[in-house]
């Protein structure tokens, strides 16, 4: 039987052994060292209670029941009236202090109602307890009981305790060892599985043997954490692949068109200008992607404080719609604001502009055949509900809770968006979380999607 140093098994084993030894020490102290003291205290209480019974019995039945009481309680009872004993119990209690008038006369003379005494019996050389109590005006009761010497009993108990201590310690060592191993084994199993997860093995399943509720909860928590780590790792891989794709594509095009402008079209001004326009467009897209990555990083680290102010939300939406005027003119898109009146909200205008811009871009990317994007404002008690609506193909229930992740792809076939970088919804989520407002999405396949969030009314 070996236990690792400073392991949980060793700690539990040591604590249980210390507990067992503490119990034994407690028993030794109170059963051996303080046995006499406890016995004397207990006997004093019994004699005092018997004295009160003598008073009540005498008042009810006289002396007829006192002999039985003395026998039951193993005490001597004397009743004195006008300094003369008129009743004395006949008992075989050898320690009784019968016929000693000194303390009796003192008790009666001083006018006590009740008092306890302790004497050394000269005949038997043992202690005797006497309790005096006033029964009526001229009648006094004296109840005495000997204290049996406890030395022999103490020696017997001490011998017995030596044997008990040996067996208790031996049994304690064995039981403590098996309990410690049983309690620590499931934790060690969880630790082994956790180390595998730390090395990237997400196929591990955490199970707690031993049917301990807290360990079962820990196993469930670790399984949840493992699943989340697995998702995070998958997202990280997809993010690297997607960002690499988005970086590689414009860089490749910039390089290709720069070479064409330099080598093939250096003497053809019109072609060269076309090449330069493509280079500038791809540079803008590359710059937008880098800015979105930096923006998302700042938002997730909460490095950008919010600047709350009054926002005329209707005017802000109209300003954003103007950016897409060329789509209305060239591709027959429709951008509609539905609101019954002008609303004022309290928020960070720059961040809410980002939210609206990204949600509109998302709607454009998945717009239906009607090419219509609607922003609807609805007044609630303390908030304004903002809804961005499209009539596109919709999103399945399985994908709804995942679309806020960076670069999450509904069809799993990555394509560059017509507008945005694929980080827009993740930016939206972090901005709305920073505002501490309700947000979400609803969708029906083939009917369209509605993104919504609430803003505090000013």
C-alpha cells in the first residue's frame, strides 16, 4: 500500500488517521482522566434531585414512601424535627453519614433552605455527599450517599482502552487507506482525461466512477468545457483558413495586376488604368479585412469604452441607406425604413452605426428576389426595437445559434461576401453585449431572416 507524496489520497488518509487519533485522545481524556470528576458531578446532581423528591413525597404521603425511594436511589434519608431525628431510612449504603449532628445543627441554625456538603467518612475512608433541604417550618431532610472509589474502575477502563486503541488504529489505517483510494481514484481518472484534452484529444469522454454527485457535476462540466474547446479549435482552424483565403486572394490579384500594369500594359494607358483600379479595389478590401480583425479584437478584449449619447435613430438609418443609393440606381435594390415617428435612443453612435451597417450588409448578401431590405422601428415601454429584415432563403434552426461566430458559414463552402469580411455579425454581437441590450435573430427557411436588437429610449 503506497501513497504518492502530497497526493489527494495521502491527504485524505492523513486526515482520517488524525481524526481517529483525535477521537481516541478525547476518549482517553474524558473516560480515564476525568472519570472521577464526572462521576462526582453526576452523583451530586442525583442527590440534589433525590432531596427534592423527598420533600414532595413527604408532603404527599408522609414517610411511607421514603424507604422505597432510598432503596431505589441508593441513599440514606433522615428527617429531623426540633433537632430530633424522627425518621431514618434503613439502607445498606455503607457510606451514609448517619447521626452526625455538627453540620445539621449548623444548617438549621444558619436558616438555609438547602445546601450540599461533602465529607470524608472516617469509618470507610471514602467520600460521602450530603444534601440538606428544608421541608417545612420545623422539619429538615438530610440525604446522604457515598462516592464509590473509581480507581479500580479506571484501571479496568485503561486496560480496555489500550486494547481498543490498538484495534481502532489498525482498523483506522486500513479503512482510511481504502476510503482515500476510493475517493481519489475518480479524480485521478478525470485528471488523466483532462491531460489528454490539453494535448488536443477531444474524443475523450469524462466519466466519474464512484457515484459521487459533486464528481458527476465536475465530469459534466469538463465534458461541456471539452466540447466548447473543440468548437473553439474548429473555429480557430476555420478562421485561419478563411483569413488566409481573404488575405491571399487580394494579394494575389494585386500582384498579378501590378505585373500586368508594369510588364504588359505599361504603354497602354487605358488598360494600365483598369489594372490600377483593380489593385485599388483589392487594397480597399484587404484594408477592410484587417480593420475588422483589429476592431473585433478590441471589442472582445473590451479595450474600447462606450460613449453614450442621444441618437436620432431614424436619421442615422437614413444616412446609412444613402451609402447604398448606387445599388438602388444600378441593381434595383430597395431600402425601406418603417417607423411611425421619430425616435431618440441612448447609445454609442459610432458603434450602433457599425451594427446597422453590418446587418444591412448581411441582408444584402442574402437578400431575396425582391432585393428589399427593411429596417423596422417599434416603440416599447422603455426601449426601441430595431429589426433588420430580408426576404431571402432563411437560416435553419441548427445554424441560428452559430451565425454569431466569426466566419461561421451556413453552407460550409466558403465564399467571399459581396459586402463585408465575414466578421460583421461577430462585431455586432460584441457591440450589443457591451451595450447590455437584448438581441437575436429569427428566420424561416424560404421566407427570410430578421435580426433584431433593442436600444434604451432617451
